[in-house]
């Protein structure tokens, strides 16, 4: 950790991780809705 940048690198890494996790969860929920609606052949969701 440098004196100039502080924890900027760590916080950016954590922010990217949270964003990716949020996107992944949203995609999984969309796939789950598709499966529950009856179009199971559209997306395969692990059980």
C-alpha cells in the first residue's frame, strides 16, 4: 500500500468483485424465472 494511493487498489478490487457478484446473481435469477415459467430448454440451471 503506497502513501499516495492508500487503499484505492484494494477498494477498487472489492468493488469490481461485488459488481460481478451482483450481475451473476441477477443472471441466475432471470434464468430461474425462465425455468419456472415452463421454458426449461432455454437455459440450463444447475440444481
